[in-house]
């Protein structure tokens, strides 16, 4: 990208530990990205509190406050655009991003499974139920589908005998936070290119 820090808008729906990892990383000199706003689709979540504690502006755009999905999609894109982001990061944002946002900004998502296996809202539960011995996390571009965009980075996590969904997800999230921080930092500092489904970081 440029010598200036890349402007990130981060979207959250929950506890926001991935957001916190990005906030902490962005405090380090040379990370290459700053979080200019945090958006959410609901109120009363720890992710918004984390942003407030860090002094980062927040906004909330709730689907139930709109007559239909298209109206919410348009409103979300407008709220994001106010902050002029170079990159939008979905960090546990539990909604599909609509065309207005996808057409305006590059959008990166993180998912707690090794895509294309186990997309959707229950990636950890589905991987456990299938009986895989290795799972992990995926950082990918968002597209109009459910976790179908080009893959940017992945990391593996073993499934242990006796794992339940919560335990496995917590172990995945340790790896996921590091992967997200590393990937977003590299994108900000080095840029990227996408050819078909192949993503390459660096000039
Ligand atoms: C993360 O594991 C993220 O991959 C997942 O929600 C968690 C959010 O954790 N997202 C999805 O499952 C999206 N399909 P956090 O709020 O502590 O960052």
C-alpha cells in the first residue's frame, strides 16, 4: 500500500478478541495499519466496549431497524464509507456482507475452520461433528457467498480427543488471532494481488 498506515474499519458481533489483537498490533510502530472505526450489527457486545476503551469511534447498524436487507446493506456501506477505509475486516461479524460494501472496499473475513470445509456460522461445531483430526482457521476475502471468497492465509489446529466446541474454538482462536494480525499487517505493508482464486501478498 503506501507509506501511510492503512485505514481499517473492523466489524464485530461478539466478544471481539480478534479485534483486540488488531488494536494491540496497531499500537506497535511499523505495523502499517490503524483502526479508524469499529462497526457492529448489535449493541451490548464486548467488541464495542473494547473499541471504546481504545478510544476508537464505533457505530451500530442493526438489521431489525431496517425494512429489508437491501436497506441494511446500503446503510452499513454508508456507515463504513464515512471512515474512508482502505480495508474492511470482519472479525467475528456474523452477517453476510452485501454488495454495496463489497463493491466499495476490499473486505477480509476470518473463519474458524479450514475452508472450503465447514463454512457458515457453526464451523467449529460442524468440524467436530464430522470427526476431522485437524482443523484450523482461514483468513479470506469476503464475496457474495458464505465463506467462499479467495483464501489469503490458513493455519492448522489439531482436534484433541474429548474436545468440545468451546475448548476447540478457544484453541483455534489463539492461532486465528495471530494469523489475522500477521495477514492484515502484511496486506497493509506489502499490498496484495488476486488472480482468479489465487491471492498473493507483496508487490
Ligand atoms: C472467531 O473465531 C471468528 O472466526 C468467528 O467468530 C469468532 C469471533 O471471535 N467467525 C465466524 O464464525 C464467522 N463465520 P471474537 O469475537 O472473540 O473475535
